[in-house]
C-alpha cells in the first residue's frame, strides 16, 4: 500500500514552518525564505525555475527525494495561492506558471468549488471541498500505488498528522530562528503518535531528519 509522506518540509529552529502575512508579493510569508536557504542553491531548484547549474550533494539529494516518485499530491489552499473566499474567476492557476513542479494529480483543499485545471507537464489541479478524508481517498485512487505527498501548508500538514495519516516525514531544519509564524508541531506529541527518527543528515545549510511511525 502506498505511503502518505511529508517531504522537504522546512522548519526553523524554533519550530515554525512558514512566516506570517503571506501575500502575492510574499508567498512564503515574512522571513519565510530564510528556512529555504538549503533548497535554493540546489541543482533541483535550478531545474525547477529553468536555470542551469546548481549545487549537488546531500541537500540536492533530499530536494529530489522530496518531489520524485509521488503518484499524487495534496495541498492546502494557501499553498495554491493567496486568494481567499470565493474564486473571483479562473485566472489564478497557482504560484508556479504553466508547468508546476508536481507532474501528477494534485488535490487542493478548499471550501469553494472550482473546475479542475490541467497544466503542462502532467499536473492536474483538482479542488476538493469535502475535507482531508475525501482528498486522501481521491489521491489514493489517483496515485496508482505510488506514495502520496502532503505538500503543505502547515495547517494541512498538521491536520493529516493529527488524523494519523502521515507515515513518514522529512524535515529540513534550518539553522535560523523566526520568532513568529506558523508552528508545525505545537501541541503534538510525536512520540505518543509512534514517530521515531530513521535518518539524520546534517549539512552546512540544514539538518535533514526523517521520522517514521514504527
């Protein structure tokens, strides 16, 4: 059976996985880019944005692992864009341009219905109004036996963790403090949920930790 995974999820030393006040001009929130500094120099990121070069090594390896081999993705609406409330029209199609990095069926949690959007490269955005369980059921059907990635944001990741659906988590812990933002694990007892560390790789820009339920 396919696994449900969180991968390439950035976390500050004080536990924040996103900055406050996300906007069109500041999609990662205030100070949000500081926890992505391990990712931006990698060859994988350069390929995503159409640039040549980029660094190889453990950070790059984890970057590829965070996106490769998934049969479906689940995103919260904030991960899809800054629009709140009813969709004003069909103009907004995500942060990533015509060819998003998912290349697989991608299910977006929302309270407001919208027709599916087929993008270049195999990404199809489906908008799910029935909550996390419906999204997971549809993702399993679409994944063809491959793993499913919970792509964020923080509230969506927490909901799936709390519901007991996440089998494995790769966290990239950045050596920075944010002071405020969206905490990933506040109030969650990961030990009681059965998680333990199965991999731990420090680099110059992050500490990569993989947790799995035993």
